[in-house]
């Protein structure tokens, strides 16, 4: 909101033959920035000057405009997060219905969950481009908030322009559009952690030449303490749990994203050639649960991804826009576990009779993927538009394990190809708009399956599959009042299995070539209230979610001494959920937020069919029918508050005190109706607190942030009771330079 107590001179140049209607503006009149008008002298053909005592110009922020779409979407404004030490995955963990679940500290595997959907069921985009092929190091956990302008979190139905086969929603990271800027940060913290990020852009407005760069480097020893089970290596006796330091969990990663080209030309709004180069080096401390402890295994990955982006508005005819994006990704991953040794959590070790602490391997996985994304949008008139989107991706997966030279699958290529097309139509008026769309999904896989296992005739056999599906949906919104909005959306969505789910990762993640596509009917109904009254701003939102999912792809774990994971289809799961959020701000001083999520996800498959079993075949009763799905939190909430002290020590300097908390109610690791209550493993109820102190100097040009996570040093768990770090301290330094 901008105030001016002197004279406002409004001069609007007309871009069409239609003239802006005149209206009288009185003192203290509020004007919407999208509908500013002025009186026109009809005889002279120009706009006259109006002397006003006081004018308040009210403009909707970009985030608010996005949230007012028909889709169920939450928008995170990252401009307020640039001084934070959190990476993007931690920032998103404050959004209602979202859970980011980690296996440990910096660089550990993490799972992004939304409304009970997780992993590949939720898709990630960078400026509308699918991130499926960006490599394991260029991900949310490694990227700082400084890389982006805002994040769009779509829950359920997606806009057609976000092409892909997301089942439960998507996250779109929108990078910064500053023409010329430099943003550099460095943070140091507990457990030997160092993080560096550098983001910048240079644009020559005369020639149209531009170059944009994002770079990061992360390192951590991850030597935090865990409460772990101790085994006597000589006798195999269980000695109970002790507090010990992780000793083989070092991680480092780095990445560079560069784009350069021409903008603002008659033949292209932008034409950019770019590349992503990233790598990581990670020690493996444990398996899928903390019953396994390792001291030697490692995994390394390197990715190189060249790309081309093109966009043109008013292509050939007014209102026709075209966007094109293509990449070729080269990703190599090396997993090594060859040592003949056994460790316990004290770091003690003895020689072993067999090699390989978890699974003997020295495998290199080669993945090559083409991806093309085309989006065509046509504005028919002031009220109608249509959008067509097509995504093509083709991956070749090949693995070579030096420890198994006679393994039949060494250097045998496996293929996965997807074609996904979407067509959408939008009808919009002042108080309401409606979107309808249809999608076509095509999947081709060529892989190998182990046949006649444990028999003399055991062998691998090539298996080819072709699958096609048709999906559809609609999203609508209506403003009951200017500040009260009703939203509703429905879709029948499909998600084709991904390469890692079918082919495995060559280490802990096992292959499953029999995975079937997921299908889900998704419904969202919500009310949103957003009101600005003088210096007070209040936003409240409540939503009901319903998901009817068949062939739900769930990541399971074998609870053995050397646990492994695999993806499996669950016949039918139904989700009923409720989410609510509340945000309040006063002036530029106080910000308070709170949200909660309840999601009841149950197995609704009454019978199950058993095929290719040596024990039994046919149809039998599903013993887990009606039970809550395991290893998925179903009730959680979080809150945050901050206060800004302005002009501290010097004019333009701001001191900010921040606090946030996170609560998760306990949930079981397996179906709650199976086994004895005393023997069931579960994630306990958790309540954690974080605090921060940030000092901005010279209008934000320099800043220093101090953060304490897990303030009360709680024992925190996520996936299968893999313990996360205790209390940690971090400090972050930032330099920001900008030239308009």
C-alpha cells in the first residue's frame, strides 16, 4: 500500500482505441492499481492533472493473486525468507498438509508428503519445468530460499500448463526475475556444517543479452548424537540403547545452474541456453531402520543437464503464446559396499566372514533422459482462453556391478517412455471463473523380471508393457464477498510409475517391474477469507479433501537386520482430510501464523488376489481392510511468530525475532491392527521448537542471522524411526546488491 499526501499526477497512454472512463477522485479515495483512472479533456485529447489531498493506492500482491485462483494452492513468498538459514524443503514444511520427512541430517534422503501422497506422487517444477531429471543433488534440500521469488504449492488439481502425471499435487518453484542483482550467503553451524549460495543476474537492456546464475555448496560431518541400539560384536548380544555420535555420515554437494541468451526481441520474449552441473558425495551410516549400522558404504552422483528454453507471446496472432523447453540429462550414480567388516553404533568393528555390510555391491547406474515440454495458450477474448500442454520424456537406465561380473542384468538397458498431453479451457468473469481439462497418459517400459526364483530354472526374462489412461477434471471459484472466496476442484488423475520405482536404485531400493499406474479421484472444497483493515491484515482458510486412490504405490520396508525398501501397489485407499490455516500481520511489525492438518487414510480393499505364489493363489480376504495406512502421519500442526524492531542502532536497520513450532501426533510404522499392541513399532508424538534472530543493515543490503533448531533438544524421528539431529546452532551472513 502506497501513500502520497501531496499531488498525484496520473498520465495513462492508451494502447487501444478504447478510452478509460473518467471518474471524480475525492480526498482519501482508494484506488485499485489495476483500475486507475483520471479525468480526460475531450477537446485536447490528454489527461489532466488532479490535485489530491490524500490518495491510497491498493494493489494485490502477486502471491495473493495466485492464491485467488480456482485451484487449491498455497503460495510461499520467499522474499521474506532470504535471510533464513532453512533450505527450501524446511520452508515448505510450514505449509498446511505438507510434511517433509527426513532420514537424518544434511544430505539425508527425504520424502515430501502432501495430503498423504508422497514421493513421486507429488511433482516438482522449476519455473514450470519438471525437475524429474535434475539429479539427486539439485533438490529442495540443497537449494537455499535465495534462489526463488515464491513457491506455489498446488494441492490436488493442477493447472494444465504444469504438464505431468502428478497424483496428489505439485510444487512449482518460481525463480527470481531481477534483471541485475547479486545475492551471496554463507552459513556455518553445528555438526561441522557449512553452506554457501550465490545467485545473480546481469541484463543489458540495450542489447537484450542476459545471464543468470545459481550456485551452491553444502558440507556437513553430520556427527550428531542418536539414541541407538548397541550390539556386542563378539557375542551378538543386545546391550540396550545408548547415546552415541554418528561416525560415517559425512556429506557434501555442489551445483551450478547457468542460463544465458536474449530477451525482449520481436521473435522471442526470451531464448535461453543453459546447463545444470551438480554432484554429491555421501557416506551411508544406516539402512532403512537404525537396526543396521554401517561404517564403509558410500554413494556418489554426478549430473550434467544442458537445456534450451524459448517463449513468445502473440505468436503469429494476438493472444497466442508459446513456451518450449528441452533437456538431455546425464546422471551417473555409484554405490559402493565392499568391506568385509561389521560395525556397531559405538563405532567398534570386527572382521566379517563376508564382504558387504548391507548388500555387497560396487555398482554404477547410468541414466540418460530426453525431456521436451511444450505449452500453447490462446486467449480467445476477455473471458475465455484455452491451453494445450505436452510433455515427452524418455529414459534409458543401465547398471553395471563389478562385484557380480556374471550377473545377467549387467549393462542391460532398461527403458521408460512417457507422453502426457493436456487440454484446458477457462471461462472467467469478475466474481467467478471455471476451468475444465482433460489429460491423456501413455507409458512404455522395457525391463527384465526374475522368473522361477529359487528354482533351477531361475532366469531373467524381458518384459515390455504399454499402458494408456485418460484423465479429466475441473476447478471453479466464486467470490461470495470481495474478501470471502469459495473454491472447489475435482479430477480423475493418473500417475505412471517412475524409473526408480520400477528399476530400483541398485542398493537399498529394490526393483518391482510389476507396478501398476495409480488412479485417484481427488476433491477439494475450501473457503478463504482475506481482509486488509487499515494496518491489520487477516487471512483464514479451511479446506476439506477427499481422495479415492486405487493401486496406491506405497514404499514398504523389510524389517530385518539389513532392511531394504521396495514400492508396492495397495489395492485401494480412501482419504478424508481437513486442513486449516490462519495468518495475521500488523503494520510491518508483527506476523503470526498457524495451520493444522488431519488426514484419515485407510485401506479400503476388501479382498486381494495372489498370483505366482508357491504357497497359495487366488482371492483371499484382506486382513488390513479398514485400517489406517502405516508410516503416514495423520495429525500435525505448526505455528510461527515474528516481530520486527525498526531503525535499531541506525536508520534503515531492522532486528527480527522469530519463533516457530512443529507438532506431530504419534503414528504406527505398520498396519495398526496387526500384531500385539506391546510389540508394535511407532513414531512417538513430537513437539519441536525453533528460534531465530536476524539483523538487517543498510535497508537489507547486509544481514546476519542466528538460528537455533530443536531448541529443547527433543528426540525427533520421521521415516522408520531414523533419528534426526538434536539441538543445533547456525549463523548466516548475507550480501545483497541490486541495480534497477
